[in-house]
């Protein structure tokens, strides 16, 4: 099999527009089915920018999601060597992955999420009360978009409100690619300390929540319960909050689409899917490593080599979507990979969709004249985080 005809590239990261993927993806997608890539430090690997190849890779049995073989596609001091902790199922393969995931999947079904809707609506409206009290000029990220999903998950697990802010800081530090090793170690220590206090106490007194049900099931050790709890917290705090903020920012900067949504609230479900596709906040993609030499997309991928699926590029593939760079909240052809694909598809996808739908609906209903309080070019983006979004979003409205 011939080598890739083009020299290795680094992961594209520079954007000309905050709502679009890095510009460098387009020529790569047009050039090859799979692109030779150089990871930080010069380690060779591969990059996928097309939708069809991405779906194939994310379901391919010869590629692993195990933590010990993954390399960050961008420079960072945060490296996680060795196998994932017990219970940290997102960074494992089957049968370990399925063992843990099956135990928690029932808490995130469509039916269970519908049952959580009143709780989600209460939290959303309480945070909107806080936004109104803060007044025009308030940071929507701090008062609303960051708080809603973290509060929802804390209630689902049974985490005391007094612990939420410190956990939020730990998750943020661990998600920031520019965090130093001492900063990361302090965050890990803080998270571990919380889990070491929280889980054993709840094992002695299980409550009516996810953790309580897992404890009563009797199938998990203390360490496994701690790993699952950490996975749920880190998965919920960062992702949905960034998507909620990024979606609001995008709608405010696409007033025609926001007006269309306000005129026809029935479009909200499609709008959420389109925003997930259009924005793809998992801007570093999803990575897998080869368990063996494998022929894929016309190339030989060597055992141990890492392949990164560029999710932002994949979700803008013109071979998959008509007018992919156009935000169309009425789009009916979804099938995006914004929440992943295959066995590792986002566990909390139904919960995330519900939080986004309720959050967008309530925000624009309560503040129909909502707009940015600063020029758009002053919005600082979290491009040095695992998940992309605005670092702050000062907003105003007519009182």
C-alpha cells in the first residue's frame, strides 16, 4: 500500500470566524480520505475530515478508545498515562466499557429524561431569576449557561450545592489545555478529595438518586463508584454548559435564524440538532488508536498509531450535507456526529438535548430582546479548552 502522498500536517486550530471550524480543514478534506498527521513531539498518526470515514472509524473493532494509547492532537502538559481508573468507562473498551455503561444507561434514557424535565425547568428558571437580578451587562456564562447543567447533574447524583462551585473549578482546570502540571495535580487532588469524602458517606446512607441506586445494586466497589461519579460530573459540567453558551452566542449573531425560531417555537428540536452539528464544541475531535496493523481508507495504519476524527470538519462535509456551512434551524437531515458515534456515543445525549431545548426556550421567552452587551469581536473564545465556547458572554436586554 502506498504511503500518503502529502506531508504530515498538524491539527488545524486557527479560525477566521468563531462559529466555523478552523480554515485548514477544508483543503485537507478535499485532498484525501485520510490525512497523515504529526502529533505534538513528532509522533506520526492520522486525521479524518470526512463524514463517511469518521463513522466507519468510530465503529471499527480494530481501533481502541483506551486511555493509555491516546495522544493529544495539540500541545498540552496534561497527559494521562496508563489505564483509566476503575469506573471511568469513557476511556475504556468492551467488555469493561459495556459493564459500567449498562449500569448507568437506564438513568439517561428518553423516558427517564422526560421525568427529569420539571427539575430541569425549575433550575433553568431559577438561574434566569438570577440573571434578571444581576441586570443588563451580566455574564450569561457565569450566571446561566455554566450553572444550569452543573446543578442538574449535582441533583441527579446527590452532590451538595456547597460542593458545586469547587467541582466546577476543578473540571475547568482539567479541561484547560494550558493548565500547568501543578494546577492539574491540584485539581485532581481536589476532585479526589471530594470523592473520598462523598462516596463512602453515601455508601453508608444511600439516597434516592443515581449514586444511591448504584450503591443499592451492590455490583460496584468504592473505587468504581468514585470513577463513575467523576465521569458523570466531568461529562456534564463542561460539555452542555459550553454548548448552551455557544448556541446562544450563535443565535444572537444570526438574528434571522433567531427570529425564525421565535416565530415558530416548534422548530426548537431541529434547531438544537442543527446547532450541535454547526458548532461541534468537541473541537479537538475524537481519537482512537490501532490495536493492530489495519487497512483503512486506502492506507495502512500501523499498530499503536493514533487516528483523530476532526468532528467539526466532519459535520461540515459537503458530501454529507447540503450547504454545510449555512446555519439552518429548519434542517431536517441531521445525522451529525456532534455527540459522537458508536458505543462511545454520548451517554447523556438525551439529557443534554433536553437542557439545551429548555434553556434556549426559556431564555429567549424571558428575554426576547436579549443581545450582546459588547461588540462580538470582544468575546473571548475558550480555544485552549477541550470543549469550545465563549469564556464570557456579557448580555443586555430592554427592561
